[in-house]
């Protein structure tokens, strides 16, 4: 996996729409190697299965500099994919832990999916009650495929911070379990999550 990191403020002029950005990448034929795009505060990260060529890096940089959060090319996406909302998992209540090991915040179990390519989207809010200490968060598919894992460090113990992103799961079928796990990475404070939401869409 290779991450390409951009500043929402400096690179996008603080106007970035993840769905539009994803569509712009698709229209540039970079999507076959794309596994996810997510934003945490002012950092936007594109995750690719392998490093891009220098030519494709130039294309990605041009997409970022030319990004338009309004009037984005949604029509071209709809022409290529018939998107159907299949499953939604939600855990809105606040859950806190002092555990140093993974604990489960939520498990979302899908219906019996037909074979296809699916987009898994998420949103959550986190805080760590001790400033400058960390919380670890991950999302797993069927307990064996990690589709997102990150550490987040608290700057303000009273402030909730939102994170969103997505992942493409190709050629899956049957019932899928999507787990949302977290733990307290450092020795002090409480690691807390709330407003955890997961959507599963079939895209082809």
C-alpha cells in the first residue's frame, strides 16, 4: 500500500469533497489501483495498492490542484456504475475504554451479498481525554482483512474530531462482517468513540 497525503487547507484551499475527489480520480483512470480516500482534520490521504508512476503522480497532483467540490463529475460515475445502498451500520452512543488491546465498538453484518464489487464507507468521531495521548482505530472485514488502521493524537481533551473514508472490496459475496475496533494507545486517559457509521454500496 502507498499513501499520497495532501493538505485540505493548502492543496485544496479548504474546499474538498471526498466523493467528488474520488470521481475525479476515476475519470482519470487511476481508480483500478485505488483502495481508499479518507480525511482526518486537515489531512486528505489517497491509498493505492502500489506506488504510482511519475506520470500518474503528476495526474493525481493535477486532480488535486484542479479539484472542484461543486459541480463535480457525478454523472460520469453514474454512467459507469449502478450504485445501490445495501447495508448501514450505526453506533451513535459514546463508548470509552482504557484497554491497551483491541475492543469492538461495533460489528455490522451485511445481508447475503451477490458477487460483485462494493464500496465500504465510514464516518466516526473520536477523542482522547488526555492531551497529547493517542487512540488507535481500525476497521476489519471478516476479522482478517484490515481496511483502515490509524493512530490519532489528542490536541484538546474536550474536542471531538470527525474522520471519514472509504474502501473498495472487489469480488466479494455472501454475508460479510465489518468490525470497528479501537483501544487506548498510550498509558493515560480514556479513548472514546461515538457516531460510528458504516455504509456498504454495490458499485458493479
